[in-house]
C-alpha cells in the first residue's frame, strides 16, 4: 500500500471526526419571541386614553420576561405562583408605575398564561461548548460501556 493512499485515509478520518464534532456542538434551544404576543396585553381592559401607557408597561414586562425570566425557567418549565425578584421594571425608565405591585402581579399572571403557548417560543440552533462537552462525555461513557461489555468487567 502506498504512502499517498494512507495520507488521504488519515485526512478523510480526520475530516469525518471534525464533522461529527461540529454536528455534536450544535443544539436546539427554545427562546421567547422578542415581540410581545397579543395575548399578553389585553387592550380591551384599558380605557382608550391610558392604552398607550399601559401597552408600554406591558412591553416592558414582556422584555423583562425575554431578558431575565426565560433564562431562569426555560421552555416547558412551570412558573411559580409569585413573581420572582427579577420580574421587575426599571423605575428610572418608567417612573413610579414600575413600583406598582398590582401591575407586576397582573403581568406575571399574564406571563404564566402564555408561557405554555408554543407560538410565543421560537426554536434556535446554535453552536454550544456545553453541547460539545456533553457530546464528548456521552460518547466517552458509551465507549467505556462498550469496552467493558467486550472485556467482560
């Protein structure tokens, strides 16, 4: 067998291994849509003159859910009855309404209502070192069990 063929064989194996590692490094994650769903803000419950300010409050709470809450609880997890500390608005941006506990509880209830709706979530595929590490660990565990079964330990 010539050295040239071995060289190409090694390159092919390396390309295959690198391809498998690249595939194993991607994973799917569900994330909340950045745009507020219509179910979250009920415009009918607010008088016409207050609708714009109430909608900005609703958008701020939705943004809080997108930037804070989803990372703590994630897709398909149950949200607690009481709003967590991070579900809060910035008083410097919205003024005294940011401290309104009734509004905070109302929008937490709204978030809990839409949390399980698949339409408010989107699926993202992204490179992840965590997924890569988990794939290596799973592959190593599989290899260890295969060797143990063959050797008989």
